[in-house]
């Protein structure tokens, strides 16, 4: 029901119902039980997975048409506005997963991918602001098909970083996970946040902690403008990897420092950049991915030719000695670079 993906995860596809938000159609059934002419079980089954519900979540019928069909099928005696209120009351937050999602969303591309109707979606937008934190949303009523149709996954792929191998899809329905796996999508059958956390550890997925977020927040406001990256103590292989990435962003530039750097080699470009980030590599393997005491680290590592540049925003970041920390930093840049 799940795969161990050896590729770097760059995008999370996240289901809504019983993952981000819990839901229970029994809530709606209990609210209308005195207004229907069928059993509670029949009403529940109709709402959960009837042809009318499927058409509604695929955007093929309007909310009012779904209401009319519900009145016919269940013998419902209720005004449309009252029905909408009962229909929408099924959701409540999965607080444990939402806390984890916010940390995932700090670093990775996130795509909400949900079989959902327009009434539920509009209600959720007003009631649960977390849904607006996703980078993109792929919704069945907008796409015109429901999971596990390949088209909805193809649509989600358009908004994802990397290839299909760089995705992890999370859903609580085993049938949908099995179908996704058969389509080559790395997937995890969600049965609760604790087991999902363990799976991320198993995959060796980096999840930002509070210290990381506090540290990296210092850099986020720099990326809306031009940035000069000064790289120190990188191996040639690491530098070429980062250089290739940085040069794909038009307003970014990168230069490599060394012990003999006097500043003359880059003085002609300094005037073009107000924001400068010095990226260093520790001389031993014990240093963490980031430096907590940024002010002290900056003072120790700033090149002398930048010491008196009070008009510039200068920050220091220390990466680990391996490719993983560089990949994490690149993900952070991708998350925070806004197109001009």
C-alpha cells in the first residue's frame, strides 16, 4: 500500500477528507433524520457514494439540482438553504495532521487533490483557512473527473516540482492508493498522523522543526529582489550543482569565494545587489544544517570587503557537507521565489 521512493520528495499531494479534515456524513443524516422518508443507512449511503453524489463532486450538476434529487431520493422536506447548512456541517479539523502539514508546507510544494463538490469546498474555504495555504488545489468539481481517474493526477502533475518520482501522494482510501500505485505514483495509505510521521522518517524526509523555521525566516524576505550568493568552502561538485540551480533564476547571481579573495573579482557586481547571502560549508562534519546564532556566524564569516556595507542586507547560512543539505536549501528557495 506504499512505496519507498529513493528519489528526493519535492511535492506532496494531499487528500482532504479524513486526512487534512475529518468528515462524517452521519452528522448530516442526524440533522435531517426527521425530514426524510428512508432509513438512516439509506440516507448515509446516498450521501457517501451514490451516482448523484459522484455527479455533484464532478461538477456535472448544480448545487440546486443535487438538492432537488436529494429531495426526490430521500423524500426530504427541507428548504434549500437549510439543506446546505446540514450538508456542510460534516467537517472538523485533524489538528495533529494540520500541525505536520504546516511544517511540510514550509519547505515542499503542496497540492491539495480532492474529490469534492462546490458547496463543501466553499464552506471549507470560509471555515478552515488552512486550505488556502496549499500551493495549488486540484478539485474534482473543477477538473470534471474524480480520483482515481488519470486526468486528475495529470492535472496535479502540472503543479508539481520534478517528475512523478519526486511526488508523495497521501490518501486515506486504500482503493485510491492502490490505483495510484498502479499508475506509478509513489503513495502512502494514510491511517493516522503517527504512522505517517514514521513513514517520513523511514524515507529520510527532512521535516523542518521550529529552530529551522526561525532561522530560515530571516531569508524569506530577501528573495523578492535581486540576490547575490557568495559561496565559501564548497567543493567543485557542490558549487557546480548550486551554480546550475541559481543561474536559472534571472535575478540571482552566484560567485565562489576563496582564501585569497580580495573582493576585486566581484566588486564590479556588488553595486547591483542590495541583498547578499554568504553560504558556507563547515570544516568538520559536526556542524548542523543551519547556524542558530546567525549574528555571531555572520561576524566571523563575512568577507572584509563587505564589513562596512551598511546599505546592504547581508546574511550568513551554513550548509552541511553533503548533497542533502544543498537539496533542502534549493527546495527552500523554490518555495519562496515568487515570479516577477
